[in-house]
C-alpha cells in the first residue's frame, strides 16, 4: 500500500515539474519569438452586442405585449365593440413591408422641406429631378392591384440605379395616396398609380398614369436616362402651380386636410355608427318632406273627384197604371 502511494506521488510530481518548470535559457541558444498577445475584449463590441440584445428584447417584449393585448380579455372586449386589434396589427406589419425603406415617403409635412427648400447650387437646381410614384398599394381592401406591380418595378428600378450610379441628378420618392391629402388634392389627382416628374422645386409637374401591366424596371430606367418625360408638356392649366386659380385648389386641399385630420383619430366602428345615424336622419327628412308635398295633391284630387261625380237620378212619380183589358174581361165574365 505504501509502495503504491509513493509511486503515485512520484508520477504526479514528475508531471507537475514538466508542466510548470522549464530548463530556462542556455548560452548560445536562439531566442524563440513568442506570439503577440491579443486582447479578448474589443472596445465597443460588447456595447453593440448589449445594444442589439436590448433592442431585440424590447422588440420581443413589445410584440409579446401587443399579442397579449390582442388575444387577452382586452382584445375580446374591444372585439365585441367592433375593434379588431389582430387585423390592425397585421395590416400595420404588412404596410411596413410593402415598399423599399430606402425610398423616402413624401407627404404633406415634408414636401416643402425635401423638394421646395432643398439646398442646391444653381447648376444642381437646373439638373435636379424628383421622380415620384403616387401609390395606392396600402389600401387593405383592394390589396394593391396594378399599383402593387408598379411599386415592385419602381423599387427594382431604384435598386438598379443605385448599383449602376448612372442617374446622379435624380431623386426618388413615394407618395402614399391614402394617407396624403393636401398634395394629391392640390395636384388634382383622384386615383392611382401615377408617376410624377417634378422639376423647378415643385413648380413643374408632369403626370404619367402607370396603369399598364407591361411597365417594368428597364422601361422606367430608359425613360429617365433618355429623358422621355420631356416629350410631355408640364401641367399648365389655371389650377397648376403658378396659375391664376392655383389658390382655389390650395384652399380646397387645406380644408380637406383639416377634415381628414379630424376624422382619422375616430375609430372605424364609431364612424360607421355616426354615418349610419346621419344617413337614416337624412333619409327620414327626405321622406317626410315628400309626404308633406303629396298630401295636398291627394286632397285636391279627392275634392275634384267629388265635384265631377254625376248626381244620382231623382225618382219620378208616375200615374197609377190603367187596368189591363184581359183583367176587365175577366171581371165582366165573373159578373155574368
């Protein structure tokens, strides 16, 4: 037993001496280069990882909260009231995935900032061209239609232009027709999709109705590179920018925008109730007025009918009929 213990101690001592002790440097021996020490911690990497983890955790928490809100008792209560949270969340998620996020959305609040008041040199101002698409893809009822096809080709053309970098003077933008009121009304646009070429800081507008299914990214890029838009004259009516009646569409668009801003915060189910109540009220008023107009006519018809009705013939008094001859003969025979 003691022999085995001594043997094991000798073995472990030999291993320990081989692992932790070296012979050292001897005279005439070449120095062996040691590998450079690389730090395991990279400044900023841990913070970025923590930031990504925090963002992901926040997004997960927010998604879980909204999902719990939609599927919990609150969602059931709102569902009885006519509010479908699940459908609204799905619509919002799909709306964010409809378009290329690199293309800026042009709306009523940033049109002047991005296009009209863009900081440019005089040479850049002459060459600057804004190429916009008025899209109706965000409509949940029609689910895109032809506008969805045009949007896809528009995004593809934009991506190819970014890779080729052959249109440096062109800026791209998108107008969501269903969420923009002032611009579309002032431009007298009441349907979509449209391709719009904007020049001279928004004072020169050319509209092209993009309702052809054969429209693709190659046609769009050739249209811009060959300046095919110059074959169409800019909008130059009295209501166009700079026209004598531009103020009419301007104030009309402002009024519609104010109305839109008032209606949008109202829930859809409440709008349905209000519109139904107003519709029934208007129909009731119309029917009541029509009944009042018809009553005098019916009374007049009754009086004229009574006046035109012929009087019944009055009975005439006739003298008593003379006795018949046969009856007189019978009486004579009876006397005999």
